[in-house]
C-alpha cells in the first residue's frame, strides 16, 4: 500500500464514519494501515480452494 493509497483509505473511512482526523495523526494512521496490509498479505495469498470449510467444533 502506497502513501497515496493509505491517504485515500483514511479519507474514505473518516467520511464513512463521520470522524474528524487531525492532521498530526494521519502519518500514524497511514503507518498502521500499511503494517496491517503487510501482515495480512501472506494470509490473503493462501488459496484455500472450494474444498476448505470451517470446522463445526473447535477442538484444541
């Protein structure tokens, strides 16, 4: 995610949630969005296919 993409997400979500975003917080919010994207990237890249289904009961 580029800085411009992060800024677009911040603007869109602030508008959607009707939350004011102070300029001094924008760099931190953008950094968080970029970190979350990097963390989620490998997980989203896994192809589970159509045969994968969630377990009906969790058994540790």
